[in-house]
């Protein structure tokens, strides 16, 4: 309120593993609250089984490798963690209905590409308003490289426009 922002609207946003956390928060909030008005998922990790074709296609990167992903998964889940649990892999949730409107941003040259594409499709099939932008020559984490990757500015504009529209 001190910043002049609305205090009655809430959005979650994350990139990569943070996109996973944002999606899981939306699943949990659907059941127990609070109401989330928007979710923005930037090249999110949504299926920790790593069985999607893009994981194999870009196993050696660029930027993110399958080996990196395996290390991150073991740190996130621990040695006994279950990557098929929908609260670890939201893409595997049986029901995605009644989730907040979503913006999914994917990078075509990313092992996590298919996670975002498939999640956007499933959200749409479940009746969730979803907008998906796929950046053809972008790599995982491209929003962190605004001076190097031209797609960064367009993606950031999309994020700002989505949040402005959803939280206004």
C-alpha cells in the first residue's frame, strides 16, 4: 500500500526452478487459498522425471544440461524424493482446472522447452486462460541476458503487459 500498489491482487512468477515453485504454489492455493490472480512461468521446470523429448534434444545445452538438471533435482528432492509427485512435477498433476490465468514463456533451445509447451496446452485444455510465447532462438535463462539475447526485451514486455492486465 505504501508503494501505491493494490493489496487485493496477487501474482506468482518464477523462472526455471522458480517456475516450478510458482506452479506448485498455484496448485496448493487452489485447494487452500489465497486466491492468486496470475501466474507467470518463465522456462519452467515442470516435469522432474526429465522424460520430455527436449531434455534429450538439448542434453548438452546450451546453458542448461541434463547433467545440471540431475544435480538440481537431487538437491531439490533429496535422495528419496519422488519426481512423479505432482507437487514436485506440476505437469503430472491429474487436474489443472481452476488455476490462475497464466503466461508461459519458453525458449526453443532449452531442455525444459517441452515442459512449458505441454503445460500451456494442458492449462488451455482445462479451461485456464493461458498465453504462451515461444522464443525461437532463445536459450534457457535468456531473460538474464538482455544485452545478448534480443528476445529478452520482447519477453520482458510480455511479462509486464500480462501482469499489468491481470493486476490492474
